[in-house]
């Protein structure tokens, strides 16, 4: 009995040490970098890598409806990834591991990749990367690259970042340089962790306890009496408050924004809008049959106003308490929530970042504005991708603001689908061009 336990413990240790992802600089094409994946499983008969990896496409073969399906080994400068569509029949998912030795159970895969963040998980005994997930029991998270989580099950993919090499990547019209999401110099590195807060009615991670991600800039707590501006940063549909760090490396982006002098040191709270109460079925991360129905924006707003905002005010120290140093931003459904905050929590925030917002056609009109004139005096940023399925939503929102002469800063991400590379780009440019910039915004805002 004891012997068996010891053996399985040893087996577990051996196995734990044997998965890995290595990013290697090669100084040769097609991208200047290669990534080696290794995963040990002696019973598996086929292993795909999925969980967020995408095929590549280029601007000449991408529209809102279609994309190309390039293997990263065929990468050409200016290629990028988007995340929609289904390939034609007979398409072979490029990320398939091989087990050359047959019975040793060591699965490997090597590929060039260009600059950017990649999330992934191993799909064991799976024939189609889009069909396998936690609900089919075929998804294995890399044990040696654990995701950023609060409790087990809060994320279902790990991630890594590949640096930029200008000799092989990008073109004059498409910058593919995501190095702003690589670690900043040591003295600028902030911390990011999870915080549980009291939220009556919450059903996750414990009854009446809900949670948010908290980023604190490097200098936080080191300068007597200094207070910091506060950004709330929301995830989107089927996500949670771990996403921005785990899938988007927000801490590195904030560190680099601060290191570059683009934003002053800022505290960031990343809330989670599912499982706030039991009015909807329990949301289980990564379970595709569990995504709908989504909580409505006013439901989320009311809950945050009642529990989250007061809790943060009372418990996160050295954070500014005025609207002028408070911002709300979010991606997709979180962009819709940001619009809700703009319209219905206008007095609480002065800056709003709507990233790929999944908004309805805005009902903003002269009457709304007359009743709430502060709407015209906010620091607004509205961004979306050129290949983003909410392209029209973002456009309509901008048109509605323009019709009322409400100023805003815009960003249309030139490689942008509805995915993390786009949202990283949107967070970066929000920081560079809009966040905490003097109001009212004008055509000189963000030009230094
Ligand atoms: C190995 O693969 C089997 C399927 O053949 C799967 O059930 C199991 O979870 C995998 N084990 C590990 C340690 O990843
Ligand atoms: C996924 O969600 C469905 C629908 O809510 C549920 O029936 C099922 O048990 C869930 N599966 C897992 C693995 O969580
Ligand atoms: C939050 O609460 C959950 C459930 O009790 C617990 O598992 C988790 O470790 C807590 N997280 C933190 C950061 O305290
Ligand atoms: C704002 O609040 C009003 C009144 O509760 C509600 O009808 C509306 O849907 C909310 N959101 C927006 C974006 O107008
Ligand atoms: C708002 O009112 C102005 C002046 O009455 C009018 O010119 C404009 O078309 C109106 N705009 C909208 C969006 O209703």
C-alpha cells in the first residue's frame, strides 16, 4: 500500500518535471524564434495543441467573414492571427505533436512563431482542436506552466510570449511587435495577485465571497502618503478576472506603460462578472455549453456599485477617491459593461476604455445628453479591430458620439480580430493616448 503510494508519487514528480515550453532565439527565418513543446503521456495516442493557439492569416486574405489558414512554419512578415471562422474540409490543424519513439510517451512539437502572446493546452486523443475541451475531458493544462488563477478551474490554458525580431517580422503597414507585453526592467515590475472580497449572494469562489485580480505598480507602498489612480479592467463573455493577466499579460503592459512614462503608476482591479449571484446557472470556466445566458450590464453594474466599488474604496489602501482618477475599461462584453458605466455610473469615473465593445446600437441622443451633460466631459477611448466581429458595433458607437460632438480617442487595430492580441493592443494604446490625459479630449490628446 505504502509502496504503491510512493511509486505513484515518484511517477507524479517525474511526470511533473517533464512537460515544458521553451522559446528559442534562432536568428533565422521565418520569424527568428522557435518554440519547443514537450509533454509526456504514455497512454495518449494523439496529442494536438489547442486551448487558444490559432492559425495565421494575412491582410490580403482576411475580411470580416473570411481568413487564410497558414501554418506558422509558412509565416511571412506581416502575418497575424485572428480567431474566427472554420477551415475548409481537409484542413490540417498545424499544432500536432509527434511521439517518434512510440512507447516512451514523450510528445514533442517545434514551430517558429512571431512576436506575441500564445495560450495553449494539450488536447489528448482529440481529432479536432475546436471540438475538444474540458467538457469532453480531453484538455490537459501544462503542469509546468501553471495559469494565473485564484482557485482551480478558473483558467483552462497556460501562456507564453515570443519576442519580436525586426529582421524577420512585421511590415511597414502592420507592426507585429508585441514586446510591450514582455517583462519590463526590474525596477518597474509591479505585482499581480488575486483578492477575495465580501459580495453577498456570490456563488464563486465561495458563498458570499467574490474575487478580483489586483495589479499594484512597482512603487506602490514605497512612497509615504502617495495615492494612486485606479483602473477597473473587465474581461468579456466566457471569461473572468484572471484573463487579463493569464491571457493578456496586463501586468507587463502596465509596467511598460509606466516605465515609458505613458501613464502614471496606476492600481488596476480586474473583477469577474459571472457567478455574482444565483440568478443565472453557475458559470464554469472553459465549459462551452455553459456560456449563455450572459448577465446583463445593468445587473453587473448594480452589483459592483453595491459591493465591489465600496469594498475596494474601504480596503485597497492608497487609492485615489475622486472620479478624476478613476477609470473603467473592458473588452467585448466588458466593453458593453464599460458603456453601461459611462451612461449609468457617469459620476463615478472620468475615463472609459471601450475595447471591441459588444454594444447594441447606442441610444445616446440630445435628450440623454441634456439630462446628463457630464457625458460630454469624459475621457473616452473607443477601439476595435479591423477584422473584429464587433467592428460595426464600435463604428456605431463612435458615430453616435460624433453626432453629439462628444470627443473620444479612437484606435482601429490593423491586425485586429476579436482576440487577445487585439485587446493587448487596445490596452496599450488606451494607456499611451487616453488614460489620465487632460480633459476635455481634443485632436491634440495623446500627441506629445
Ligand atoms: C494521458 O492521456 C490520457 C488519455 O489517453 C488522459 O486520460 C490522461 O489524463 C493523460 N494524463 C496526463 C498525465 O496528462
Ligand atoms: C458544462 O455545462 C453544462 C451545462 O451547464 C453542464 O451540464 C455540465 O455538467 C458542465 N460540464 C463540466 C465538465 O463542467
Ligand atoms: C479565495 O477563496 C477561495 C474559496 O474559499 C480560496 O480557495 C482561495 O484560496 C481564496 N483566495 C485568496 C487569494 O484568498
Ligand atoms: C441605464 O439605465 C437605464 C435605467 O435603469 C436602463 O434602461 C438602461 O438600459 C441602462 N443602460 C444603458 C446603456 O442605457
Ligand atoms: C442634436 O440637436 C442638434 C441641434 O438641435 C441637431 O442639429 C442634431 O442633429 C441633434 N443630434 C442628434 C444626434 O439628435
